[in-house]
């Protein structure tokens, strides 16, 4: 079956080539400017929909709606009422999950075999936040002030949140931003990535269907330099929750200075994945390969700096390359596809550019190394899993985030110097360690400057476990109880009863 007939067979209301609108308050609206932009399938180039091209005026409207909602009935919702809408939203997400997974596959290229797997995590996240909605509380604090003076704290929603998300996990990111907003009683203006806005828009429909009052969640579609920048600078927004590149993160820090917004920044990475010779190699080979190749490498915590003990270096790197060569690359709608396309021509240029840089720097491409153009692949942004061997610590392909299925394999001899080398990166998001020796794992876990350290596994996640960065990978934590605190202010109340 041809690619486009596959797509039309699966056409859904949010990906039928027609015009979509965005959500402000209770209304699905056009941009004030009336302009639209196109959303395309990165596997085929097919037009999926056209979307309103919002700008600063639309952000103004959305912020007014979000502020009004905060000061309206939503602000008076009891914790159990916020819990109830979150639980209903979780059920709706569960019921409509296949449709949403399909939208992500069409819009950002992720294989359907992978996007469907997100159900447990995303429904689970919403239920986790629902649980917390009734468990948020302040403290009674004994003080030493003379007299009968009583002090306690209130935990209050920070207010209007601007959420700016990337294209690599559109639905998952929408859930991660909406969950704490709804649990804490904040309101939100969500800006999806211009390359993948369809599932966030459909998700917003479900938010309304769940009984969340209009204006609590608004979605403004459009580009980063306009809509995103307007969110970062807007004086009516109290906090920005951003996921994306460190360069845009820096822009947001600067733009947010006007009203000193609260910020949480989930940025990029160049995560070290360390394989000792004593590891269970049958587990470490697929573990190291998928740490780097999953989602076609478009994962912030991808394990893209692969440190391998020299004794096993050639064998291990060869096996990872063979694992990569065996992965089926293609249109994500094909249930057998394991790796889909890159999101855009821009990402394709960027990733193939780094492949050329790696070769020029003297690294050896054991597998991959250039774009795929055979047959139907010519219509999309496809690249093969690529393993670079003979990489040294300072090479650009060992230091810069590529965001494609490219792993840079580096040999090591001296375990005592490993933490220093692994930490010699401006990023610090994830790290992996593969060993059967519990002492090595225990020594490295505290020594690695990264927000998550995975021992004999990679990329495991759970709603109850925090995720976030050190250094240029950003600050703030998502998921886990710590996530809720990013959306709350602490107010101290003093009562003089002397
Ligand atoms: P980006 O960080 O520019 O885009 C992420 C989001 O930020 C999008 O919604 C975009 O519209 C918005 N944005 C862009 N410029 C903005 C601005 N000045 N103010 C406010 N919002 C803005 O990432 P992009 O350009 O799509 O990808 C470039 C590189 O960034 C990738 O190759 C990858 O290395 C990295 N990246 C990392 C991600 C991660 O999860 N760590 C996610 C996406 C990209
Ligand atoms: Mg798209």
C-alpha cells in the first residue's frame, strides 16, 4: 500500500488536510492576523492541516482568558473538583489514545508501534497529578517570636503559565504541562511546536470535554519567534514552562526578565552512556543502541556519548552498529517500522551536517553516515542509525546535541577518570552505566552531574520519579512530587494572638 493511501485510510478529524482552529477561552478561533501555516507529514510531505498563525495579539487574548479563568469559578474549585476533572481527562485520554497516537505518528513521524506505547505513561501521569490535587498543603511552623504568635504556610497556584513545547513528543509534553496546571489550580497558554500541533489541539478538546472550565487551558498555534517570544515576554504570564533547545531556553530567560517570571527549563543533552567490560553485553547492546536511536534520536536525554571500556570496544561498537542496521526505518504508519523520519528538512540538514562534521573530524562511520533516499524514503526526512567510532572527547560530535540517531563511541581505560570525562559536557540531563559490579555503579551515580542516572537500563520513566537537568540541560523538575512545587507559591501567614 502506498504511503498516501495509508495516510488517507487513517485520516482523522484533526489531520484531514483541512483548516484547524486554535482554542482561546471557550472558542475555537482564527488568528487575529487571519494568516495560516501548513502542517505536513515528515514521512511523505503530505499536507495534514493548515493552522492559525498566531502572534502577540493572540497571546494577549489568550492571557486575558487565562487570567479571567483564574479569577473565575476555576479559582474556587475545591481540590477534589480539580482531582475529578483530572481523572475524567485521564479516562478520556485512555479512550481516545489510539487516535492521538495516530496524530503524533502523522504529524511528527514517530512509529505507531512507539506512539501507541505512550498510553500507560500518559494516562498514568494524569492520574498521578490527580492524586496530588488533594494532597497539596502548607505547614504549621513553630517560631521563636516572643508572645503568642502563630505561623503557617499556604500553597497557592503561581497563576497564568505559558507552556512552550517541542515537536519530539507533542502529546506527552501537553500532558506534562497540563497535569500540574490542573492539579495546582493554575491556568495555561500552551504553544505547541509549529511542526507538531495536531495532538495538542485534540488534547485541548478533551480537556474541555473533561469539564475543565473554558480559559483554564488555551492553545495558540504559530512560530517560536512570534508566539513563543510573546509568551516569554508577556507581563501577564507568571511562569513559563519550556521544553526545547538550550539556545531558545536562553532567549526565554532573557525575554522573561521584564516581570521576572518563574521558569522551568527542560533543555537538551549530550548524555554519557558508560559500558564496562563486565556488563551483561546482551542487555547493554540493545540498551545502548535504543538509548541513542529511539524516536530517531529526537530525545532530549538520548545516550549519545557512548563510553566503552577499551577491552570490548571494537566488539561492542560493532554489535551496536549491527543492531542499528537491523532497525526498520520508514513511514511510522507501517506497524513494522521501528524508526520514523526526522521532523523537518531543517532537522535533516542539521543531522546530515553533523554526519559530515564527524567524518571531517576523523571519526569512523561504522554504520549509517548519510541520508536514506531509496524508494519511498526519498519523500521524507529519513536517516539511518549511525555509529561513529574512534571519537575523542573534544570532537563536536561528542559535545554538541545532534538530535538525530547518531551515537559517538569513545573508548576508555581508566575507570577512575571516567566521571570527569563524562562530566566534561555543558549538558547534564541523563547518564547510563552498564556493569555487573555494584561498587562501580554506586561510585558513579553520585559522581555524574546529570538529573537522571540509569544503571543497567536507560530512559526509564515513571510519573512518581522526577526528571530534569543539571547545567545547561536546564532547571526545574518534571514528574514526581517536585513537579507540583514548580507551579506553587508559598505564602507565610503570621497571626499575633498575644
Ligand atoms: P526550539 O527550542 O527552538 O523549539 C522548541 C519550542 O520553542 C517550539 O515550540 C518553538 O516554536 C519555540 N521557540 C522557538 N524560538 C522561540 C523563542 N525565541 N521564544 C520562545 N519560544 C521559542 O527547537 P527547534 O528549533 O525546533 O530544534 C532545534 C534543536 O533544538 C534540535 O536540533 C535539538 O538539538 C534541540 N531540541 C531539543 C529538545 C529537547 O527536548 N531537548 C526539543 C526540541 C529541540
Ligand atoms: Mg507536522
